[in-house]
C-alpha cells in the first residue's frame, strides 16, 4: 500500500443546500518511470500522483497556520523516487475489451508494440 496526498473541501451546494465533500489527488512532476506511463500531450511535462513516504504522512495532515507551514508542505511536493516503484502493463481498463472489476484485472499483459 502507498499513501497518495489529497485535498478535500466541504461546501454547501447553493442550489440544493446539500453539504458536499469534494476531493482530488495532488499531482507533481513525474519521475522518469512515471513519465513513460502517466503522460498527457496537452501538459508541459509528465506528472504523477504525489506519493508520500510513510514518515511524511502525518506532516501532510498538519494544519497550516502560517507561511512557514505552507513552505514546509510545499517541500513535500516532489516526485517519488523511481527506484522505489515498479510497474507493468495491464489489460485495457475501458472500451469493449474491458473485462470489468475482476480479481485478475491488474495482472501483467504483454503488448508487442511496446517492446
């Protein structure tokens, strides 16, 4: 398991009055491994989710009280070390050939065109 940094916000929908909680996963510049996987030609460079090492998880959750806290938080926002990650290709996760949410969906699949 790994921890991905996120942000959330509670807000009131002005049309319905309902209390909603929204969230997003924070991204940062992609390391070389993730640059091959998580890229988007519309962006200026590769990106990846902000993965927090276990020893920094609590620091991410600390409340911000001043500019120094904000600076400390910004220093946590860097690419996770490439050597600490592994990756492999999987079956297509959308379209007609998508097998669905089944136990083997994350098993390695070889694509000759990626050799």
